[in-house]
């Protein structure tokens, strides 16, 4: 049942929605791979390949950070596009309230 529903919804999604989902899945997989890369890097350092172990761990962290940033930026862009398409009024999201000196409570 769930497979049929997933297949139907995947057919109706736009390519940009599928790209955002793919970027999010890639980010999750790369973040999950960081502890594995740390373990492999430690084994490499124990066997004498210190530079390679550090490079492996650093590269895995860098790849995970880049994937998370790309996924979050594309997700925010997709969300803004969906909100704009449905015509919701979202102009009050960044409203800043400045408090006066009498608004603070001191003991």
C-alpha cells in the first residue's frame, strides 16, 4: 500500500522537489558517514598513514558540511517557491520588535 502511494506521489512531484529530496538524502548519508570515516581514519593512523587518515576525516567532514548547506539552501528556496505559488501572505516573518527601557524586569 505504501509503495503504491509513494510511486503515485513521486510521479506527481516536480523535478525541483525531487532534487531537494535527493539533496537532503545525500546530506543525511554524508553526515552518517562521518563516524565511519573517523573510525577508518583512526585505523589508517594506527597503521602509519597519519596524513591519509587526517585527510580522510577532514574530507568527510567538509563533504558533509557542503551537502547540508546545499540541501538547506535548496529546501528554503523550494519552500519560498511553494509559499509564493499558493499566495500566502508571509511578509511579517522578519518583523523586529524593539523594547523600551521600561519593558525590562530587573530584580
